[in-house]
C-alpha cells in the first residue's frame, strides 16, 4: 500500500504520479505525435472535425469501457472460464480504493488500449496529418483520465467546483453503488443514459467493494 499522507498538496500528488510507469508510457508518445503534427502544419477543417468527434465520443467511451470491460463478470465460454485481465485488476481496485497504486491502468491493458486506438485512428482518418491529430488528442484525453482517476483516489481535497463534481461522483460509485456514476473525467454519458441519479434515490450496494465477485 502506498501512502501519500493525509491531505497531500497537489504538488506532492504530481510528484508521486510521475514515479509511476503509466505517465511515462503515455507522455512520450503524446509528445511525439503532437510534435510531428505541429511540424507538418497545414491545418484544415478536418483536424477540427477529428478533435471534435473524439471529444464528443469521450464521455461515452469512458462509460462503455467502464460498464462492459472493467465490470465484465467472469463467465464460462466453450467449457473454459473467461475472466478479462482488466476486469480482474479493476475488481482489485474496488476492493481497495484507498490504495492509489490500484488506480493506475495496468501496463498490459494500457499498451493494448493505445495500440487499438492508434489502429482505429489509422483506419478512420483520411490523411497522415489527421491521423496524428487523432492520436495526439486521444492520448491527451487518456493522460487526463489517468491523472484525474489517480487524484480522486488520493486524499487531496477538491479545490475547484468541477473537480469536486467528478470527485464526489466517482466516490459515490465506489462507496455507495457500483452501478451508477460510471464516468471519471466527464459525466455526460451518465446524464444521458440515466446513471447519474440523485444519491438520495440510490440504495447502498452491498457489492460496491466486490462487484459481486468473491475472491477466488
């Protein structure tokens, strides 16, 4: 268990964050993609469309990954048990939400996610320039997700209204009911899809820590 102490400063959280591997995986690739794109120049309306599309999809991407991948329940397929690595690690995170080391995306899953998103960007964008725009934008959002999720699980106290909003919602997900408040950095999908109720209308879930799966 890693202990940042009670009420750490934002600077202390930032220094700890950079001792972890995930920002060093995301960061250099993000800087490379952004540098190459800026060096190419020739910005067009297509870049704006790519950025706008990724930003518009982000709330729903977070929601879908959280609901269907991270909360995936083990099941038997063709006589063999299927239990996704990302889901197993997420259950560990729910069991010990105060242990900030569990808040980081596992490296194997992070590399897979970057690979899939990069491949999709290559397939869906018409030019090298827009491909780089898509990669840089996606990685910037992934970096933001990783930092925000980590920070929520420290004891750093919210200082700004928006962070207080996402901080409260994510803690309700962990400590009140795991079936709601599925976003992390943004909750638009929760509002659209009905998973951001008033907390007074939601019962405390006995499986918020286990996700209904007992440790094997």
